């Protein structure tokens, strides 16, 4: 019987290197691929992060607290000035109901003080009276926070006197006849309120 021939030691070392080397090469390739993909994908999240603020102006337009509420736009306000009677007897002040309504879908602020709100009473082409001619101290500012669809209603009385710019005294009193009251605020106006004085 013939004895099996023993291979040289060099052959065994080559086999060991092949067996150990292949896994090391595989691990190195995997690490390289993972590291390469990670660095290549980094710019994409950055690009998405920087572009997001440019398309997100909505929170400033729909605030959730008083500090961020915008002023009411003229198109979002409905004004009304309604006389409490068709005609007022001699010596009786003309009284009205003044209404300010937020018709928009978001809350808003409006200054309804005597400096911003204007009520003008006329008779034909005669400008008889305006609240801005003689503003009473302490009534200059009246800030209203109106919720969506919210309404502010206040009474108003005109004591049948005449006024002019600068608040001069001794003007003639208006006589009996037909008059019109016009409410103006924040760039919009109410329909004229027509009434009579006896």
C-alpha cells in the first residue's frame, strides 16, 4: 500500500490565508458601501430642512393668541347703524344701535375708539355733526378682539347738536327734517341710517 504524500507547508499557509482573507474582504466591502451611502445621503435631509420654512407662512396668518392676532381687514367687517325709531319727537335725542361684526374665518383686532370710528350725520348736503369734531378725553381708543363671526353691539345717542371741525361753540341747532347717519370704520362703511327729527 502506498502512503499518502504530504503537501508542503507553503500550501497549507496559502489555504489558511484564502479561508481567512475572503471574509475580511467581504466585511471591508460592506463597511465601504455603508459609509459611502451614508455620506451621499446627507445632503438630501439638509435640502429638505432648509426648504421647509419657505413654504410655511400659515401660522403667522392664523394666530392662536392675542399677541399674534392681525388687524381686521375691511373685507372681513360688516358694519350696521340702526335707528331705534323712524322719527324722534322734538327735544328727544336720536338713538341708534351700532354693530361691528367679524365676517372672516379667523379672529381679528379693530380699534373702535372715537378717533378711528367715525359717525357723520347729514341732512342733504349739510354736514351737521361728526364725533371726530369734539372727541371726549378717554374715548380715543377702544380695541376689540373679535372672534370669527363675533359681534360687538353698542348704543349710540346724538343729542341733536351741530358740530364743526375744531369743536367751535354757539352753532345753530339742527331743525326738524330728514337726516342720515353714516358709520365708517377700518376702511369700510355701514349703509346710511335714515331717520327723522320732529
